[in-house]
C-alpha cells in the first residue's frame, strides 16, 4: 500500500487509511495524527 505524507504534520500514513472516497466521487484526505482535512484530492489513480 502506498504511503502519503501529510502536508501539515508531515507524517506518513497508508493511503487507504487517510483517503475516503465518497458516493459523489469526492475524495477526502484526513490525517489521523493532526486532524488535517482536505477535500477533493486529485490522485494519479485511474
Ligand atoms: Zn497530519
């Protein structure tokens, strides 16, 4: 599983733990370490 760096606290986390895909196909990034939240992340997937 690829890792992503939080842009705020710079900690690594597995991408499936920090990214949540919503039913409207928005992607939400949420860092479990510092609670940083960002919507509509663009991934290189697909
Ligand atoms: Zn963070």
